[in-house]
C-alpha cells in the first residue's frame, strides 16, 4: 500500500476516464522511440531503395532525380562486371561458408565435452568475432603478401612455391574467404554449442542403452537435434555472404576488387557504382537485386529444410 | 510494498543463464574430453589468437623488418614510433575519440529504446501488438546495407554528411535489441509482479522504472556489450557517411588500407590501436559476451 502513497502524480488524482484512456494509449509511448527511429532510418530507406532504383540520381546532386524506368536494371544486366561480381559473390560465399560451418560443428562437438578451462576456450574462440572487418582484413592482407607474407613463407617451408594471393582468381577468393572463416567460425561454434546443450541428455542415454556408438550418436541424435540451429546459421551466413564488402574492399584497398575484378563482390560493386562512379540510382538497383537474391536464397534454404523434415516424418 | 520486496522467481545469473539451465547442461555432458580434443581445440585457439600476436609484432617493427626472409616473429622496439606516425597520418587519436562518442551514444540509446519497446511487447496489451512485433522481427534479417542509398540521400538532405549524428541516429535502430529485451522480459519478469504493483496503484511508468529496469538489468548489460562491439566495428555506413576529416576508427583504418600509407608497420600500429578498446572490453567481459551470444542463439 505504500506504493500509492509514494507514487506521486498520476493515479488517484486523475479522473477515471482520463486514466482509462491513458492506460489504453500509454503502451504506444513505450514503443514510440524505437518505431520513430525505425520508420525514419530503417524501414523508409529499405522501401525507398526500390523507388530510387528507377531514377537517375548522382552522388553530387542527390536531390535531383530523373525518371529512367528500368534503365538502371538493363544497364546492369549488360555490364560484364555485374555478372562477374554476382559469380564471385556466389563462389566466395560457398568457399567461406561451407568449411566455416563444418569446422564450427566439429569445434562445438569438442567444446561440448567436459573440459578444463572451458570458459577460456570459448572466449578465445570468440576473439576473432571481436575484431572489426577492417582490422582483420588489414592484418590478413599483410599475412597474404606475395613476396614477404608469412603464409607464403610457411608454404615455402613445406616446398610449395609462393602463391600470388592478389592476382589469381581462385587464390584471391580463397584468401578473402579465409578472413571470413577466421572471423566467424568461433561464433558459429558457440551457436552450435548452445544448440547441443539444449538437446535433452536422456536421448543420449537411450541411444547408449541401444548400443549406439559415439559416432552414430552424433549423426542420429546431435545432428537432428541441431537442425533448427543449422538452418538458422546457414541463413545468417548466406545473408552475410551476399553482403560481403569490407574484406574485398580492404584486401588491396581498391573498389574494383582486384585488377580484373577477380574478387569483387556484389556489395563492393554496389559501392563502386555509388561512391566510385557516383551513380546512386544504379547502386540502388544493385541493392534491390541483392535483396531479391537474399529472398530467393533464404526461400530455397527454408524449403530444403522443410522438405527434409517432412521426409523424415514420413519415414 | 510486498510486490517490490519479493525477489523475482527466476533471477537470472550475470552471464544470462538461469541456474536450472546450467545444472541440466552439466548433467548432459557426461563425457570427458580426451587428449585429441584438447589438441584440436588448442590449435583452434592458436589460430584465433595468432593474427593478434602478429599485429603486435608487426606494429613494433619497421617496414624493412617486415620484408625480411625468414620473417621476424618477435616484437621489436618501434611500437611508440609507429603509434606516433599513425596518429599523424590517419588521425587515429581523433578517430578513437569519435568512435567512443558514436559507440557510447548508440549503446545507451539502443539499450533504452529496446528495453522500453521490449517491455511493451512482452507485458503490455495494445492494439496492433502482434503485427508490429512481426514487422520488427521480419526486418531483423534484412541487412541495413540494402538501404544505404536512400539513407545517404536523407542524410545529405539534412546536411549531416561528415557529422557524427549521421552515424549515431541510424545506429540506434536495432530490431534485434527489441526482440532480445522482449524475450528476456517474457522469461524473467513474472506477470504477478506487475499485477500486484497495479493493484497497489502504480502507474506503468513507475512499474517500468522500479520493477522492470532492475529485473532487466543483466539483459540490458549483455545487449549493451553486444551493441557496443557491433557499433565500434560497423564498417559500411560510417565510410559512406563520414570522411577522413571526421573519422571513426573504421574510417581511419579504411584510409590506412587505401594505399596512401606504404609503411606496413604503421598500418599495423593503427590496426592495433583501433582494436585495443574492443579487446579490452572483451578481456574484461568476455564471459558475459559468450553467455549473451549462446543465450541469443537458443532463443532466436
């Protein structure tokens, strides 16, 4: 009862009708700060991108918009570098995501054992996640140097000739992917670990009683139990790969992603069009293409996941 | 007063896991790791840590040292000289200050907005609640990078280009934060506590400040940590909205990597300075960050 006495203004003094009205509307006051910012800086830009992509807009005069219809899109489709960057985004996406998630799964499995110093191990694995794209890329660009890079030196020790990590298409894409893998493997391992820990222990006990080996337990208890987590990480990594930008930009510091655009991604291509060549309208068209790409990829992912679940249920 | 004096039923621990959850996970993990498990994990830790070590080595050497074969693997005497050089060439000092201002404001603002909205979504009833929550969650996965062009036009219209608010205000929009705080409060704030306070005649505002915030504090701390690191490391938007005359750390690093500075050891010194603050946060609160990420994974 003390609350009423110390709660200062609102409650008893106000007429009931006002109070009731306020009760009804006050929740909106709590979501208002977020939704005001969200509308202005989140939702509006996303939707407006589609609109801008139909205009000619230049960086120096962003206020002047000239109707162009689908011209930005047709120009895009006839630009070889668009197709190059689309292909690169896909290959780098695969080279960086697949090994990353497989290794993360293995590490999570190991981290799930009873271990000494497990807090240390987990924290250390997450260390790369704490670095920025820029910092990580600058360091790796140094390590991947053709003449004096540490990686080529180590390869030389085992008798492999120096690799030109900048000019070669495959080599440069592997180098860029390595940065992504280094930064995100530990993070994904922790996500998988969290998923593994929510699998009930009884399932393992039952499998053990049935005489299932550790290996079989991993495939028949752990993996099915992790399915939602795996789908989640695949989707998040796919979206991340579609957006890849900082790594290819800073690997050599040029917006073209290498001399022959050999590792230019869609994200970098968009930046080059917008802030290298000043074509904001064209860049908006690229952003919209990326958005559609994400929708398609996420849709395909979900579909595959769903079909597998149905298949298993029917078995 | 009873409502306020009673501790909430499920008081989460500092690292975000409830005691019950911890017990269960411990019971589930019956296997001890063998030597092979340790070996693989230690190799993974070394690979995680090596680039940091290498940054220190390279930042404390000279450019000529870095072009030696075989390479030098121990730190050298040039750290201070390289720090001074990078301060001059890339305004790292100003960049650090700007990054603190930007990341600090984003963190405080995001945690506040997210707690307010998260509380409303978790515990208040209002028209359109489910639709608005679905909208928030639905856009959580859409990368903000896709909206940079209109955002840039908006900022240009407001004449905010190269001013810190151009990075701070868009940085406050965190659908993840709202979702995170909502989940946290659904779990840890019992309805009875709010009802009891209402019966006692407390207004929603009073309930928010004297009941919700104290209970939400551990969640707010984790969200704050994650937000600070993300804001500090954000790359695309700052390099679009700011220039090297008003840089954040990432803008300065982009300039360092842009080919104007040729001394590798100076570049590494800049990288080191720009990474130290997050590493410090990570060193002090790494356990909470690990907890936050694992907790977010289970809920999301």
